[in-house]
């Protein structure tokens, strides 16, 4: 595992997936294993976020001593890396393969990735802190690359297309997950939270002039009533726009300068 000091010395190259854990003498605590530790950590992260996770609290959740955890992990960062990769396993790669053409594969990957980010709001802020080179993350990355490769774009354009689609998904899922968390923390439904938020600044005279050009689109959104419907509608259409854009760029590359 990766010691905290090692992570500090080599933040760009430190990962639990790059280290071989030395064998511990004797047997580990009865009824405890890495899978159980990781499952409990994901529950805690989903409920309380990254800042609240600690080895002590995790041990209490598992009804073991904190020292018991060190049979399987050396630091909290190890646990988070394992948790990240476990969440990537939620993306249904069999469904991706079954989707057929690159357009449908991109849509399945994008939708599953978005749903995973929304289920686990702590995933977004974790993305830039770790290498994300666990087996499930790599498998998902390979499927993304395969789908983009099959668009017919030349190699030097494929990374840009991949970024256009999946950085959009990352951003969309991040905003959606954080909005959902804010509503939950306020003890409100997303619909009520959205309605009251919009009303708060639309009713404030100081925003009247600034919001006038936006009034039409704000009214359009409000006409749907359901925030979840708005999330789905806008995501689906934005993804269609990106796929159509890739099609245009494929045709442009084929036609030459």
C-alpha cells in the first residue's frame, strides 16, 4: 500500500494500484476483508462525503477496532482509491457491448457514467486527486476509447472528441449530484429547492434588469415542473448535439482540406 509520506513525495505517481502490499503475519480479523471495508466506506462517503471519512469512524461502522483495518489498507487514501474503482464497476460494460454501433455505445457509457456520478457525489472531487488506474476504471476507459475509435476520426482527433463527450458528462453529473445533495441537506425535494431558488432571485428587484434577457428560458424550464425531467431532457439533447458534432467532424476529415 502507499504510505502517506510516499504520496506526499510522489503525488503524480502514487497509487494503491502500483504497490504490492507486504504480507502480514498471522490471520486478519475474523469476518473482515477488503471488500467489506470498501463497501462500508462507499456507504459512508455517499451519506457524509469525503471530509467525514476517517479510519476511526469506518472501524466503528464495521464494529471492529481501527487497527483491524490496517491488515488490509495503510491509509484512508488507499480506501478511497479502492472505493473509486468499485464505483466504476457500476458502469455496465456488457450493455455497452450489446449496444452495437459507436453512437449507441457512447450514449450507454455516457448515461451510466452520469448516473454513477450522481449516485456518488464524492466521486467528482476525487477524480483529480488519484490516478484512477484500478481494473474497473481502466476497463471503462478502454470501452470509451473503442467507441471513439470507431467513429472514424483520425487518431489525433480522437482525444478531443473523447474529451468533448466525457468531460461534458463529468461536468453535468457533477452539477446534478451537487444540486441533489444541496436539496437533500436542506430537507427539500429537488423540485421545491429549484422553485424556491429561482423565485428568490427573480423576485429580487436588483436582478430584474440582468435577468430580463434570460426570462424566456427561465420560464421554459419552470414550465416542466419536474427537475428530474429537466436533467434528463437536457442531458439527452446535449449528448445528441455532441454525437452529431462528431458526425460532422468525421465527414469534414473525410473530405479533406
